[in-house]
């Protein structure tokens, strides 16, 4: 068995930022670039799950799943003393390719158009912001949407 020794030492200081994003690996490089170059976030905790920020919302149907993810998120916020929570949704821009749709939203809303899914993501972000998870936690929530444009570029917009 071979082993790899990392060049970076272990950092025992916890980041105070948690990113909740979709596990869709097609956007990993873009997300990391956005976080570091636009928001100045280099170190962060990660909760990657299908649907990203949408996994914390019921989307009208997903009560049990949303509660599960909210409990996990609350645990991380409390245990790691998170101060800023970034919710990242994704899909095509208004003129972007349908293949960029979030598979989790496609699963939940099988007959919805890309614009209807986009609207549901906006509603889900509002639900999470409004409810604040009912936690009474002092955490700032920042919702964003990662969008693939018609020419294949990736942009991030605040919701």
C-alpha cells in the first residue's frame, strides 16, 4: 500500500464559514474560484449534497429530507462555531443549456421547465432565509446561484 504525505501541515483552527453546495462535480473548480477570488474565502467547511442549498428547503415536498439536512447543518454551525453560511444553488442562466440543470431539482420537479426550477430555487432560498432554520443561531446566511451561460461560462449571482 502506498501513502501520500501532504505538503500542507494540519491547521487546527476551524474556519468560521460553511458552504452548502450541490455535489455536482462539474462546478467544483468554478465554485472554488468564486469563493477565493470574489469573496476572499480560502478556508471553509463543506456540506456538499444533491441540491446544495435546496436540500435545506422543503420545495413543497421534501420535509423529512430537509429536516435531516437542517439537523446536519445545525450541528456543523454549532460544533464549528460557524459565523457565515453560504447556500449555493445552480442551474442554467436564462439562456443557458438545459444540461446545466441541477439533477436534484429535476428529480423533485420532474415536469418543471428550467425557469420554473429557477423560481423554485429562489423560493427555497427565501424559505431558508425566512425560517432561519428556527435555530436561534447567530449566523449570517448568504444565498447564491451558480449559472451556466449559453457560451459555457459560469457566473455567480446573489439571490
